[in-house]
C-alpha cells in the first residue's frame, strides 16, 4: 500500500471511529428507549488460511449455510439452509447435481483411531437428507443418505445404495451397491428395488430444479419482494361464486406463477431442455 493508500485508509478509519462514537452517544442519550441493531457476522462462503472454496457458478448455496475452506462443489449441486461444509483440516469434494439438505454437517479428518487422513468425497446426483452428519467418508454417485443419518470416518457408500433415516454407520463400513442399510449400528436390511433406484435419480433431479427456484427467490431485491406481496394481496383467491356475482375475472400475474419445472412430472422435461 502506497503513501496515498495509507492516508486514505487512515482518514476512513477516523471517519468510522467518529461515526461509532456518535452512535454510542446517541444511544446513551436515548437510555432505555434505544434500539440497538446487531450486524450478523455470518459468512456463507469463507476462506480459512490459504484454503478457498471452489464453487461452480450455478450452485445454490442458501444464505444461512456455510461453506468453509478446501471445498469443491460441482455444477447443479445445492447446499440448503443451515448446512455446514467445513473443509479446514482436509478437503471436501462434491460432484454435480448433488443436494445437501437443510441442517446437514459435512466435515473431514486429520487424524482418527485408524491413523488415516481422510477427506470427504460425495459423488454426483447424491441426495443427503436433512440433518445428516457426514464425517471423512465417501459416497459414490446416485446414492441416498436418509434424514438424520450419521456416517463416520472411512465409510464408503457405493453407487445405488441407501442409508436409512436415523442410522449410524460405523467406521470403515462399506455399503455395497444396491443395498439398503438401517439401524444403530447400521446393518444390511434388503436389496433396493428398481423403483427405489429410479427414485434416487429423480430425487436429485427434483432438487436441481427446486434449487433454481430458491436461488431466484433469494436474488430478489427488496422492491421486488414488496411488489409481490402487494400482488398476492390484490389477487388473493376468492370463491368463484363470489367473483361471478361481482363480475370479477381474476388473472394471476406472471410474477406469482410458480415455475412448473419443480413438479416431479415436469422436472425431467425441464432438465432435457
């Protein structure tokens, strides 16, 4: 930073300090009637030391999620509200079209009882249900992890396999392709049906499309949100008989029409286009 840059920085620091002092003085004068606003320090995407997340431009990361450190996320994937991906002591790799649903935790291992240094690797078109915990494990393409499941260090979930909701998969367990494992500790239950394997793929497709809707909603400005609120109130549904008595014909404005590509029967068609 040159001399001019240091001077500008110093002046800016003085101005900010003055503003903070004036705010404190005003708050003191107001006494018990004051309202103090706290600024959130949450960062959705955060470096740690030299480790920087690498996220494809069309990935949806919810505002309340946290992607930290050495994390790579492929195109079409989605990280939902409250989820944490912490790649601090090792790396996290997520393929394309994968969804990490709300309040899930993905972490890695620097050391463990096996003496192994393990990253977390999640393939493509994987569904990870709400509040799942994935720690230093590998999940192959088109696998399914149910809500609240916990996968410990060294676990491998092979392609087209499923971990049931609430299950605990012990360290270094391998779940073969085409099998359903459930319980605490998780054990083999049965083989997946063809319909269930198709459901896993469809689940990933549904979330790809749903993420696009949430991304668009989160990108709206304050004015756009207020306009939609006004339109929803104006065009609120009334009884058809009531409307006919008044001679009212209600047309839903385009701003209020939900994209139909999030519906299961249209999702595949949307992706194909």
